[in-house]
């Protein structure tokens, strides 16, 4: 909400008393310091609102960023316990995810920077788009298991070849 007063301090005091907030629980943004202009005197203007949580700040940032990128999307805060989890649902999820998740990773880094701004302790932020991260993890696990099986098969073949070679060498020595 916007409040005005003769000075910035007066506008802040008015805003805090009308909203019932304290300076610790309020987010105060100075809009105009007021003062004497060339032809008229202007009042100081401030915006006073309830302070947002780290997750709420990150969600607001992502909403504004995606809007500027002209991507129609809904951003929601999933959880804010030990880590902040944010989900994005977009008309074009490919534009939010990018090639192998590069855009999504960039959005996550930026959201993490916004969420942790001014904090003494770091909070992990995870941004996901329509369960992309879960699907990607499943794909990578399947790939790792497939490569492990191929490697195991190759090692077994090498061992068998080595065993046959040693048997041949032994047979040659006996003659």
C-alpha cells in the first residue's frame, strides 16, 4: 500500500500504523522523497507491505522475469522447509527448460541469488518445470545402469580372454 507524508519518516510511520506492521515485519520502499519542486511542493511517498519470505521473493522474481521473457507461465512455491522448491508450469515448457535444462538451471541460480540476498545462512533453491528434474534423473540413472552392465560384460570378456591365453601358454610350455 502507498502512503504519503511531509517527510519520508512521516510517510513510513503512517504506513506502519495503518497496516499494523513493525519495521522488522514490513518491507518499505521509498517512491518519492518529496520536497520543494520548481513550482510546487511534493509529498514524500512510500510503499509499505508485509515482508515476504525468501521463497516468496524468489517466486515474485521468477514471475517478473518470465513475463519479461514473454513466457506465459505460472510459478508456485511448493515448499520452504530445508530447501525452497519452486515449480513452473508453462504453455511452452521447452522455453523454460532449454537444451538439457540449461535455462532451468539459470533460472534456479538467479532465484537462489534472490532468495539468499541479505541472508546469513544459505538456503538451497530448486526450480523445476513440470517434473523435468525427476524425469532427467530417471534418464541418467537408466543410462548409468546400462553403461555399468556393458562395462561389467566387457570386463568378464577380458577376464575370459586372459584365462584362455594363460591356458594356451601353459599348454605350450608342457610340450
